[in-house]
């Protein structure tokens, strides 16, 4: 995992990360007093994938997430694979086409493009 990779926060985003099994998950930190079916499914999936699970205090999770809105779950995962793709973009005002080059996707942009197939 690169140092700049932001953590993934929230029960459902982390659960979807585990379900997709598309990125290496380094660790899942869960609030120590957490309960419920979503957390139980998350724990079961994490154990089956060999992911390190740690139980933390609310303050520790807030520090890891950088926000108090973590829903008791924070995951550290490897960044999206580096890919290079070009998308031709035509402009109505310019005679030459524009080209958008993507060399790396982070969580903020990666979530938008993560479901798009790359040939």
C-alpha cells in the first residue's frame, strides 16, 4: 500500500470492498463494542480472506479515518491498480480532439471509474 492511499471508511463501503475481492486489504479496524449483522458479515468475510482484524476505540478509529463519521469501521487497502487509458474527447469549438490520460486512480477518482472495464 502506498503511504498516500486514504483509508476506506464505513460499514457498507468496507463490506463491498471485501465482497468484490479486487484489492488487497491490509487491515480492518472495527470499534470494540460494535455489534450487528453487517459487522458479523464483515468479520466473516475478512477472516475468510485472511485480513488482519483489529478492535479499536472510537477515538482511534476517528484518528485513522480523519473524520468522526466512520460508522465504527475503517479499512486500509492497497490502491487501485495503476492503469493507463486514453479517452478521446471531441470539442465543438476546437478542430483537434482532446485526449484525457489516466495514469493512476485514487479512491476519490477510482470510485467513479472502478466499475468501468479497462481493455
